[in-house]
């Protein structure tokens, strides 16, 4: 079997998805995804660059191709290159599974879990006030059946936030959301890497009485692992990070410094399915749980389900329920919706889902520029870009 063509598609239902299609001389095609918000054009160019190496090669030799592409990239660690490799690697796994008539999880050792636990994210994107957060949280639990919800209550804050009003606003936000959803719903806080270690500790101590399941990316990802370990040692809230960290080598210090309770690698960023499995296995040796990041399209969601199933230290997976109608616009068959806080493991060969290229082209949702400075603006503050 030989690779004969590699295509990329940027599809933007509300943010830009980077989809990858690998075609072979035996008629088997594989789909991958390399979605990286804010860096779509760069990742797409890197995929086309790596395609020069892959053309004419057997897509089933996944370990060889990954190791060669990583070695030959020279400029590393590079999240752009690793994201491009991830999209291609997922597509190769899809081909491998289809060629054997088996789902990907069967090729990774078989499932440890019968269903995949999820938490809801994205429910809070329209909020411009604390009242909005509270109302949207209540809707997510009552109408969409969320058993666990994650959000960023820190919008408008930056690295050295010291204003008393900011602390009060955040404490009120978390406290009122806890009150409206009740004690049985899990709460996860996402800091998007915005605080210094000292500020992150102050915020953690201010809200930990509301019993969060974790505090995600409390400090910038380029801060020292010792700084993150200090945050972890200063609060009872479990610390998680990893969505913007590529490869096992970049995760190593987090484990050795005992800086995290959980990690949340993104398959489309970390290096693909097998590399994320290796990261999860490393985490297991330190009794660190895995909660994969997953804010992308149907391919990444399917890949995550296969990998989640095979991880003994899997905890829960991210899910954006309002994405389902967008995915179903381009899929051959609808993506199975969650049931009672869980998603089913795919059982069909390869990824178990298939993109309809004609539907993808006909839907015509072209690239849209997204201003990521919104993370540091108040929800009420307009863009200055």
C-alpha cells in the first residue's frame, strides 16, 4: 500500500477545523485532524511540507514515519510541526484500522473502559455577566444533561492581576454557579495559563471551598515546572495542564517535579494517537490521571474516544455538545450523541466515522480569522485588533 495524495481542508463552522485526507493506491482513505486555534494556516502549510516525505510510502508504518518526521523537523520542540504530524498520524491510523477491518482501539491493546465519561465545555461562551454564567450553567445541566462542566471565570484578568474587585467577581462567579448546579455536578476551572504562580495560588485559595474537580493551566505553560509544583502544593484543588504541550519529552518534567494531578494532552497537538498513548503511559507511572483536551471537530473526537478506551488512567474527556449539528453536516453518518454523561466507544473499522468530502465542499464554511486576545479581555470589552 502506498500513499498517493494528501489533502487539507480548513472548515469553519464556528472556529477553524483542519482536516486531513490521505489517499492510497488501494482505494483506502484515512482522515485526520490537526485543529490548532489561531495557527491554522501555519499548521496547514506544515502538513503540506511533511507530505513530501510521506508520498509513495506505506501509511501503516506509523512508528517509522512519526520518528522520521520528528527527527527531520530539526526545529523542535515545535508545536506547529507536531500538530501537522498529529493530523497525518491520525489519518494513518484510520487507514491501518480499515485495512485490517478493526477499530483503532483494538490495535492499541483493546478497551479498558466500556463507555467514555465526558464533561461539557463551551456552554459559557455567550456570557457577558455573572448572571449570564449562572443561567447558562443551569441550562447546561437541566437541558443538556451535563454531569460535569468546565469554564473560565477569569476573563479580563492577566498575569499580575491584583485588583480586589477581580477576586470578588471570580469568587462570586464560581460560588453562584456551584449554587445553581448543586453539589452533584463536577466543576472544572480553566485559567488558560494567565496567572503568575503567586496570583494563581491566591485565586485557588479563594475558590477552593466550592469543591472543584480541577484547576487547569493556572500559570503560563512556559513557566517553570517548579512554579506549577508550588501552585499544586498550595491548594487542595487538583492541578491539570497539557493541552498546549507536545511530545513525551515536554511532559517529562511535569511528572518528575510532581507538578500535576492530571494532564490533558490534545491528540492533535501532542503528536497524534500513539504519542499521546506514550504520554499517558508515562503519566501512569507517576499515578497521574489523563483528561484529554478536545476542543475540535469530529475526527479528533473519534480519535480521543479510541485512545480514552485504552488508557487505564483515563479520567474524563472534554466535549462541546453544541458542535454535534456542525459535525453532522459533513459526516456520512451522524456522530452518536452522549447518553447520561458518557459517549460510546466506536466499533467500526479505523476511526469508525467518515467525512463526506462532497458535503464538506458543499457546506462551504471557509477560514475565519479569530482574535485570541479575547482571552485577556473582559467579556464586555470590544476587540482592539
